[in-house]
């Protein structure tokens, strides 16, 4: 919960999503990813089974970045637009601009959070 609040503050989100921790190792195989955000009910589902806490937090931050993208109109639910430009649906997953941003920002959010926590403990 503390990390969700941290990400929301950093991303300037006014409301917090509901986070559902999935303790089922088959979940990621079913949905072909470790986490997903559903805009309709502002919910993040994230697999926690058999994963290191830092990997879980990175996935959580990734999904929080997607929330920011929807809230600020940077992309649409159909994932056909990015910051006003049309994006073709044949683009590779890792070349999608919303994924490039989410992967990069997730690492940054996690590193800043961990460093902040270290400074508090010192």
C-alpha cells in the first residue's frame, strides 16, 4: 500500500487503484503477463506467487504508469493512439510507446522508492 501511494504521488494520480494480489502461479500463464490494469473498475491484478518482492513492485509500478497514461489521455483503451498520434496495431509489444514508457518509468519509480526507504533507515 505504501508503494502504491508513493507511485500515485509521483505520477500525480488523484485516486488509488484497488490492487489484487494473485497467489496462483498459473495466473501469468493464463493472461500472458504478470500484471494487468482494468480501467473500468480501476483495478490492478498482479501475480505474487513465486516472484521476488522487487519484481512484484516493479510490475505494480508498470501498471501504475498505465493508469497515468489513461488518466492523462496519453493513450486510449483500444491502444490505437499515443499522445494524439495513431499507432498501428501491427507494432511489436516492446516497441509500443506506452510499454516503453511503462517499463522505463517502473524501474525509476522502484529505484527511487528503495533509495528513499534506505535513507529513512540510515
